[in-house]
């Protein structure tokens, strides 16, 4: 391996140089993962102060933490610590826990609490972080006609079903904002996971309104090709007349593009993609890119080409995140670059009401302003993107803008998707609030309640919140 000289800012105050071994990113690179158990072995982390390393340990005991050598060596600018966006995207930061929670875990670690006590404290904190936002556990879990609950699936909108293969319950690296963080922290009762594709097929047969199946996780591209192929073959062999599209929600292009280039089963995975498109199904690759820097390497550009050559269509999406991408100019450049690479900008999301929302959250007013500035500075080909959008309990809510109605300043919204499809595209209005960061923070304008509120209350009555899985 070549030796690389890098300058670091120890404790973010004193500059000095060090030499460390860098992976070789030609040929067939090997992925090395780092988690809470071994992150102090990372040479770049060793150059940070002990205080900063301890902060990472505190937060990493509550929220999931996993990074790999590609992210460390190819995506993070270690001369820009602590402000580098990919560093914040992947490494725990003190502010990601609220002060009382940070102090609670910090005290336990300083007192050398045993693993059981630390796990208990961690779970107590996690349960206060809204581990399943938007009614995922209590409202979205589907049933077969015989009453069997399918905890490895979600069915919120009539046309689309989410499927969580049990083998995809991890990622190549974890995003620090991830709204599915309970999948990764050992809270088995909070996981969505399913082993059998046959039950998925049965549910699709019982629900002919479903046209799209979205493989998600975790990241389904963490699976070996031979495992993924079993699920795909089950769907294709079922010859379901209603199934039109298979979607794959993945961060692999950004965090480990070698999955589609040089991994031992990379060609086999690409052949599976070709099999899907050759069968007459549309393959939509829902790629998560949170920052322009993730599109900077030759590897990601080559991987995008390989995926597109299978007939798949790559659509891109990301939440808007304080500390990472709350910059209209960056979004405009990212969307433009994605179009140049043959991708389709799809969604700018509002960060969900879970986990470290207090750290990453952006007011809806500011989110709209960032979106508007970015959208207005790109060509028409990049204006396929929609946002800012909230995946809230009633549905996918689009912030359309700010207006004055009857001498009242309001936020204009509409449903892009709704638990009742009849809600879609109906505009509604909320009182102007510069501090609101989520739908629940908004108050109705011009009326006493939002038009969907009574029906949403009825839905919650039918599906009480205590209806959680037993195992």
C-alpha cells in the first residue's frame, strides 16, 4: 500500500502531519468496516483529541455507527474536520444527542457501567427518540387475508408495497440521520424483517392494486447476489399481472460503488438487474445521495454507468440536513451533476421526526427557500425533483410555498401521497411559522382543522398505537 501524508487538526485546534497507509482503489478493493468496537483504530480518528473520541463513543452507544474505508479515504476531506459534510454524515457528533441523554450515557461510560446497564440506558434513550415515525409499526404493517401480520412489509400507499428482506438489515455504512436507525441497534422488537418471498407474492396476489414493490432495509444491496436473486426470481416466476415495477432503495452507489464494479458477485448482481428489465418489469434504482461530494470519484461514475447499462433507471433522493447539505448552491450542483451522469433527481425530503431530528432538522420555511433557490437555478431536465416533502403519518406532504390569503400569511401544502388517495393534490393551508420543522408543528389556517384530520383520527382509532409486534 502507498504511504499518504495528511494534515490533521488535533482536537480541532493544533495542526500537524502524520503518515498512514491508504487502501489501493484500483483492481479489486476490499471493504473494511469500522464500528463502535474498532473506530479508534482509524488513523485519522487517532489524531483527534481523546475528548472528541469519547464524544463519538457516547453517541455511538445510542445511535447506530458504521463506516468503511472507502468513505474514510475517498469521500471525507480530513483537512476540513469537523465541518466536512461526509464526516458529519457518517461519524457520531455530540450534538446528535440531547444534553440530558448525552449526560446520561456519558456518566454510565465514565463509571465503567457493564454492557447490560449500558444497553438498558441506551434503549431507554432510544425509546424517547420516536423510533418508528409516521405510524410505521402501528399503521403500515399489512395482513394477509388469513390475519397473518407481515412485519417485514409496509403498505401505506395503495400502489406501493415496501419489503424488508431479513438479509438486508445493515448497510455498507450508516447515515447519522437515518430514520430507520432502530433496524441497526439491537432492538429486535422494533425491526422490520422478513425471510420469505412467498408471503410477499401472496400479499401481492391478494392486493391487485399494488403495482410497485420497493426493496428496502437497511440496504438490499448489502445482500449477496445469490440471495437477492431468490427474492427476484420468486416475483418474476409468479407472473403477477399487477406488478409493473421493482424498486431498490439503496445507498450503495455512494458508500460502496464497488458492489457493481469489482466485488466477487458484481457481475451476477448486474445480470439480475438485466433479468428484471428483460422480464418486462421496470427497475427503478432509488439512489440516496446526500451531498455532491459523493459523486466525485471515478468509482461512483463507473458504477452508475454499469447499473444504467442493465436497463435500470436511477432516481436520486435525499433529506435536507442542517450541518450537511443546507445549501441551495450545493443542491443545484448536485442535481445538475446527477443529470449529467444519467440520473433523475426525484425528491428532496424533510428530515423525519425521529432520532437526531433536533440536530439535523430545518424549518419548513427555510427548507422551501433552499429548494426554491436550487430549483430555479437548474435546467428543466433537473426539475423532475419534488420537494420539500414530509413523509408524515397522514401521507407524503409537499410544501408548495408561502402565500398571503385574506390578509393572513400561510404555508401552502398538498399531498403527493395520502392514506386516503382522495387527499392527493388537494391544497391546504397552515399558519405561517418560521420555527415549524414538521407537519405536527403546524396549525391550520383559515379553518379550525386540516381537511383530513377527522378521517386520520378515525384511522388511528382502528389501528391503535399499542399494536406493536410481540417478537
